[in-house]
């Protein structure tokens, strides 16, 4: 396997040096930040990432105040007590994106968030306690107990709320394969995902860097060389 030092050197050359690359690394909040997140904030971010999937993100951002009003500020307990007519009406609400399947994912994820909160005190506490060395296990749980949280949607959700972890974008996968990891493109099997987790764990041990930084350096070391302004604006691979 290629050392992470070599990957970092390649990213530094592409981005204009050590300082330039460091400026593109996000500041990660401490676990206490995650633990303090309210459940309605968690559900709101889940919903935003689900609606952004396959859609223009800027449109969702522009409509987001309408989403918050339509979904009762994403209060899980309030949403769980709404009658079927409430959910039917949302499919014709012009203030949100009227995708029936994604709308119904909100009620399923409200149950998911509420159940985890009962088990762990809050969803944020649950996430804060989950080890970064087993992100694949967390994503598997979210996919099974939540709705539409599989694949990159779950990864971007975790990134958006400040949970340290990698995002398997096209360039990150390209970097892993280029470094010598024997995985498919795209890597969807459990076997490949376990390999990816193990590789990021090894790189974390090698460098002492958080997984988010490892992931971003990977993405910036290969593939399309996006301008720094765009990377700063969107804050993701």
C-alpha cells in the first residue's frame, strides 16, 4: 500500500503547498458538541441530506425554511403523532420538494431518532459514543433502522453534523484503489467496506489525523483538481 505521506505530498503539490492544503481542512467539533445536538436538529439534517440526494443542493437550501415549517421543526415526537392526512397533504405542499417516498422517509426516521433517544438519552449522545474506527458498522445500523440513509447519504449526514468520518466519493475511491487497495468501483460489498474501514484505521494510526482530514486529503490528491474556493464553499469531497 502507498503510504499516506505520499498521498499527502501529492495533495500538497496539487493545492499549492502545505499551508494551502491545511487551510482546506475543516475544524472538527469535539464529541461534546455531538452529544449536545437536539434530536430535532439530527432529524432535520437527515432529511436535508435525503432530499439533497440526486437533487440540486442549492434548491433544497433555498427551500429549507419551508421544509422546517412543513415538518414541524422536525420534532420527532410531534411528527409521530400526526395523522395520515398530515402526510398526504405534504405531497402537494409547494414549499417543499414533493417527492412522496422521501417525504415518508421522515416519519420512519422520526421513529428511528426517537427510539435511539430512548435507548441512549439522545441521538447525539449515541453518535458521540460510537467509535470512528467502526464507521462502517454505524452506517450499516443507520441503513437498517433508518430510511434512505444508505450509501453516501448516510456519510454526508454524519459529515454535516460534525461526526468524524470518511465520505466515499468518486475521488476518495479512486485514491484508495490507486494506493493499492483491492476494492471494486464502486465498493458496495461488505467485504470491500470492511477493507476500506481497515485502511482508514491504518492511516489514522500512521498519521494521527482525524478521518475527515484523511478523506479530504485523499480526494484532493487525485482526480479533478477543484479550485480551493469551491472546496471551501461546499466543505466536502
